[in-house]
C-alpha cells in the first residue's frame, strides 16, 4: 500500500510538472514581428522587388503597412514607407540603426573603409568628423565657389553653341557638367583637355551599375561562391581596379605639387585638403592609408556626380512639363539680373539667397525624385521594439524616401509637381523633417548636402535665366516620357531633349 501511494505521488508530481511546462510554453508568446507579404520558399520576397524596387515596395506597403518585414533570400529586411516610421529609425533609434550591412559590391570596389558604407564604429565617427570639419564645412565649400561658377559658365556656353543645331540633349549636357564639376572640385584639375573626363564618367556609370547588380552573397551568404562561379563579381572588381588606378594618378599629381606648410589657404581643392591632413597625422585620430584616401575620394566622385546629375535632369524635365512653373522661376531669376552684368554667367552664388521660388522648386524636385529613392541600407545592431513590433538584431533596413515624399497623409496632390506647396511650408530636407529626406537624416545623413544643393541651385538658376525652353516640335507636355531608369541612382530612362532659345536681357 505504501509503495502504491509513493508511486502514485511520483506519477502525480511528474504529471503536474509536465502540465506546468506545457502552460509555460503556451503562455510564452513568440515576438510580434511586422506584417509580411507571403513569399516563396527559399527566395522569400525577392521576386517582388522588380526592376524599380522603390515603386514595388511602395505598392506592397500600401497593402501591408509602412512598417513591413520582407524576407529577401536569407536576409530579413524591414521596409520603412512613412514619415512616422522613418522617425523611429532615424531619430528615436538612430544609434541602433546607424550601421551598414555587408555589401559584396562595396567589398570588391574599395572595401568598407569609406564614409558612405563603413560600419558604425569609432573609425567611421572619426572619418565623419575629419570630413565634415576639414573638407565639407561651410568655409571649405565656399572656397570652391570660383570653380563652381567657371564650370556652370562652361555648361551654359556649351548649350548655347549646341542650341543652333536643333533640340539639345539635356541629359548628356547635364551628365557632362556634373562629371566636370566634381572632377574639378575634387581634384582641382580640368580633365576635359586630357580626355580623362570621359574615363571618370565611365567609372561613375560602371560604379552605379555594379552597386545595382544582384549578388548572391548579399541575400544568400552561404552561396557567396556563386558570385565568383557565375562571373557576377567581375564587373565590380574591374570597376574597383579602374578607380584605384585613376585615383592613384590624381594623388600622385597632387603629391608632386602640394607644398608643405601650415597655411590652409594654399589648399585649392578637396584632394589638396585631404593630402594636407595625411601629412599631418597629429591632426587626425585615425590612421589613413592610400586605400582609405581613395575610398573617400571615390565617395565624392560617384555620389556627387550622380546626385547632381539626376536632380538637375528631373528639375529640367518637370519644369519643361509644367510651363507655368518654368515661367514663374524664370521671372524670379531674371529679376535679379543687374544691368551692368556682361558675363556669360549671369547668376552667381551670392544671388541665390534671394530666390525663394528656386528653393521651392528644388524641394519639390527632391520630394518627387530623390536621387537615391531607397536610401543606403542600414542594419540593426541590437534587438529593439518599434510601434509594438519586435525588430531582431541584424535586420536590414530599407527607407523608401520616394514613397515618403509621396505619402498622401502628408502631401496634398502628392503626385503633382507644385513648388508652391513649399512657399509657406517650413518643411526642409536637412534631416529634421521626416516628410522630406532625400539626403537621409540622423547620424548617417549625407555630409555633402550643402555642397550638392548649392551647385544644383546655381546651375538651375543659370539654365532658366539664360534660355527660353520649349519641347521639340510636335511633342506635348502630356506626351513627355518620365519613365525612370533602374539603378542605385534613379535617373530618366529616355534622354531629355529640349529646344534652348538663348535669352537676351534688353
């Protein structure tokens, strides 16, 4: 009897413990993840990206919400499509999402030692400080103003000459201008005479293509060997080798000419300033070699050219498609003309401050056509919670600046080009207003924002001042093709041709 009682008690105790374990298991809820569209086995949602991911993701977010989790191969990816959710990433949890995910293309081109793609670390913080204080601060940027004005004048004169032969290929003219401007500011050299301008244009185009390619390693880390087997890595590796050789030549030119001394006024361009710092390591808290120097220069060449070119191109396309806005901007710019000005370049840097409508036009262009519609990806460095959803560590993050700029809850007639919306609107693109973030925000905001915006304003003001613009004969504004071209930096797929009639101030 005692044995039976002991056995029964033991069995009862075991059953009770199993019951408690079951209750505990049931009560332990799985973390609540953001909503996800259904995907396919193994590849997840990869096929849903399409050739223009910013548009495809925008359509998906309309159904699954502005905080959406995709599974791109083996990589969980959070997609942000509203100002409110962008604020969570770029402000509330900015530190957690301040790093960059690994990128096979970047590793092959120059490695993650540049400013744009370096992981969040002490090295990146010091590089950012070095770049901002010594290379892209307002004082340094203004020191390049003579170079800007000379290159804008060259562009205006080039279009003036081409206008006598019929419609002008504005896409080609602006691409050439952007490349010439950046090579001049960065290197202090005019590459047109030596023919190196074409080389840098080619390198920038190849760089954009390489960064926009599909790499197995980025989505299936265990299948990275497929990139080599299929030759996918070849383009990126060759682009990196081309950049290394071209930038080494630029550095050697400067090394031969840069004078030693403490007078920073002797520094005439970006490379001069950078090499001056390298020769005075006591002014830096990080060690930089040729590799890091060239990676930083590549950032300026590639990112600067792409941003300026695509923004100017979309600005001219939208103004041509909206003649009333073009006329209003021309009236403002031409009112600033002084009777005693006889130069080719009529509008100069100091004139821009008075041009309120010009700044509204630029904001509207950046709202509708951010140069990089999907901002450079981020990655979470630790677990966090956003709007009640669990975001695991190592989740990749895509911020759809294109979708945010067209969010119907924040923009009336969001698809329409209406610069007037910014005349009595304090929203700006400097990282404080999440409704307009073409340059990003938070720790990883583009440090070249002021540099790029000033040059674009100067170029656009002179383009609308110097010419009356018309569509080619027989083409109406409704028939203009505004299709986007795939790529990291999204431009216009069909080249823009316009009739340019030189305007004479009487």
